[in-house]
C-alpha cells in the first residue's frame, strides 16, 4: 500500500511540473500556442512578417470654420442713495463660570490574570525529497543562426529536451517537549484623581446695538452688453498619409534545423541548390549572409513555402537532406 501511494505521488508531481513548463513557455511568447509535437531533438520557429503600408494624399482641415463674436459694451449711469449699512442688533456678553477643585480615589487598572505559555521544544532532522522527476520540457533558445532577422524577438525557437530529476535535502522538526501554560495574577491599581467642577455656572447678558446708515454712489445699467457674430471659413491643406495595406504578424510553428545541425556545410549545400534553381545567393561560402537570405526568401515566396527561416519544407524543396 505504501509503494502504491509513493507511485501516485510521483505521477502527480510530474503532471504538475509538465503543466508548469507549458505555462512558462506560453508566458515568454506573445502567442498562446506551443509547437505541435513533443519529440526530443526537434526545434520549431515562428517568424515575424512586417506590416505593408502605402502613402496616399488626402485633404485635411487645417483650421475648422468658426464664428468670431464682437462685443458691444454695456452703458451705465451713476446714482447716489442712502442705504442701511448695519441693521440694529443685540450684542451678547458672556460671564464665565467659576470652578472648584475636588479629589477622589479611582481604579486605574483592574486585577489581571495572564496565561503565560512555555513553548514546546523540538529536535531537527533531515531527509531527501524528490523535487522534480525526470521529464521532457519545451526550452526557449536564443536566436537561431538560420533565422533571417537580426532582431532576436522576430524568431522564437523552442526545442523539446530531457530534464533530469532533482532532489533536495529537507529539514523537519520533531516534538521533544510539549508546550505548557502558567497563570500569573496582577493585582488591581488605584490612583488619586483631582478634577475641576463647576461652582457657579456661566451666564449671558444682552446689550442692544443701534442700526447704522451710509450714502453710496453706484453705477446703474442703462443698456446691457451685446455681441454680434462674424463667420470665418475653414482652411484646408493637402497631406500625405501612410496607410496599412496588409497586416503583418507571426507565422505558424514551422519545424526548422536546430542550431547544432545548422552547419556551414549545410548552408553551403543550400547556396549551391539555390544557384542551380536560378537564384543568386552569392558565393557558396557556408555563411547565411544577406545575399543568401534574400535569395532564400525569394525562393520561398515563389514556391509558396514558409518564409523567414531555414525550415525543413524548404530543405526538402531544394533537395537538401536534413
């Protein structure tokens, strides 16, 4: 029974790690899918195809049509009148209260009972624990030499590789002496408090205040401010705009030669096959240079093959072995 439980635990850990590996690769790429097969020694790539634009001339409004408002100022006249500056009122005077001092005994802290815990004591032991079992995993590679773009983010290469099992040393504690509790009693505390109490309450007296008047001069509106509108026509200009003709993006996963199999001899065979097919890859020097990449892209476009890398479909079409 113990052996069966151990086997189930190892299988569960392997499934969890496999799921984590897939999630890790998906998080590192701008797309959610993975290469189609999980086979050791196989590599796949997605290459970025740029957007295609065209330039067109269009009429644009340089300045919108508008209306300008012209102000006609208001007309005023000056008048003088006697106005109430301050109404009659009542002023209040407060006679403050008087206080006296009294003292009394008050409890400052009640009796307290505290439960104090004497902690348990433990012994430390160690054991070996399987951390990750042997598994296969898609591994993100650096820029492959057979990808044409100089930008490493334009081609994503993933290879399925075997990852060995890993173990870690785990420490754990065993109870040596259990915890115990002790009750402590703290007696109540008292203090003398001195405070102020009202001896004579505060009271309020009323004092009448007469109204006050003043003479003011002010402007009176004879005719209000007005406006008239003047129309201003729109102004146009001709500009060139860059418009998207065809949206770029990433290709589907295409099987390619892994980096260790993309040798100078293999590149030389591709250059010779391109020359034989009527394309100009430059000197057959075994280097995937600009001329070779340009000729290979033209061949792939003409034959309807995946573009952007040295994939297996292109090698087969050229008659070059893997």
